[in-house]
C-alpha cells in the first residue's frame, strides 16, 4: 500500500492483507457502525475477480463461505449492540462515524420491507451496517433474525463474488477495467441511499411546516 488512499481501493486492500483482511473488513462493515465507510460490494466483486486470477489463493466456494460466515457473525454483533443500547441509540450525538440520519434511513427501509430488509439491505451501503442494529433495537425475534440473517449472508457473496469471478473468466484483462467497475458499483448503490435521504429531508420539512 503506497498511501492511505489505497484503503479505499479494493484491489490494493486484498493484495495487501489477503483473505484475512478481506474477512475482517466484511465483518466490521456488517456489524460495527464505524464500518460503514469500508468498501463492501466492490470489495466482494474484486475478491471474486482476483480469485479467478489466482491472486487470492482460495477456491471460489471457500471464499463465498468465508465471506458469508463473516457477514453472518457481523450481523449478530450489530443485533446485540442494538439490543443492548435500545432507544438510547436515537439519543446518541452525531459524530464522524455515526449520524442519526443513518438510523432513520435504516428504519424507513425496515418499515418498508420488514424482515427482508436484512436480506435486501446487504446490497446497500449504510443500510447494510445499520439494519442489524435496528433489528436489535426493535427486538426482532431471534429465530426470525436468524432466518433472514442467514439468507442475506449467503445470497450477498453468492451473487456478487460469483459475478466478479465470471467477469474475470469472460472478459479478457478485466482487471484493467476494475476502477470503472468500482465507480459503477458506488454510483448504483448510492442512488437508493440518495433517494432515501431526500425523502427523509422532505418529510422533516413537511413536519416542520405542519407544526408552524
């Protein structure tokens, strides 16, 4: 790693820390609120691509299993944190790694999709980190959480890691286009987040206007 900015480059992260760092990042991003700034989808896609190229020396199915396990355990850490902190989380002051609007965003997403938010939220940054925390806050039943956590933890890497692997197989010199792929991932996954934030901002303005 030549500079601190390489922390935001999935390929450099994997080349630097290998499978261990990859699994650690997945664990943190899925269960610890300050992990929301870590790369998620782009990291999974890159891991699949580098797995095909042999840079990441692990079988594809093993890679999917390790990532799924890290994501599964990470969600339980988030669930436990939310369960223990409860409503106090809504009173927590904003900081560099925590914003109340992130909780509101996850809450709106959860209200809309119910338990499926724990599955669909895997594919959305910020929601991926805060969905299990919110599930703990609202005291989702353990068996329900187990079911949706397992589904999301398996489907997330199964789709994205496998996608990266087969892109490497189908596209010659795919690594040369990796930066563009990462940008596309960031843009696509940011659109629903942006829309949610805009709706939340509009809702607050309407509430303020009604109170006036």
